[in-house]
C-alpha cells in the first residue's frame, strides 16, 4: 500500500514534509513549555503575595525569581525578546526583578 501526500503538498519532497512535521512538533512543545512556565510564575507570585510571614519572604522571593527567569528564557527561545508587557500583565514585583538583575 502506498501513501500519497495531500494535494496541497505535492510540490514538496518527502524530506521537506517530514521536516515540516518535525518543525510543527517542536513549535507545539515550545508553546506548551511556555504555558507551563507561565503557570509556574503565576503560582509563585501568588504565594509571594499571599504570604504574611516575614521569615518565608526570602525563600518565596527566590522561588519567584527563579520561575520568572525560567519564563523569560522560554519566551526568548520562542523568539519573544521584550518582556515589558509580561512584567505588567503578571504584575511582577520590583523585588523579584531586582533579583534578576533588572532595575
């Protein structure tokens, strides 16, 4: 039994079609990883905001900074270089950004 590509793809070689499928899979995984990283940012920032104990604040700041750093890296891997809108949207505290080296 032989397989035939869809008519819209007949100009492409089998190697190009396989590469497109792989590229699509890679983009889907990048998007999923970005979503997971964003969810982690939301969770760590919520813990930071909800906590009233001063003793836990340094640990929560460290966790939030690590999550935001990972999220920024994932965004850059997806080609999104500017983070200003994300900082405003997530309302990332200045104390977290300072830990990342931003001022």
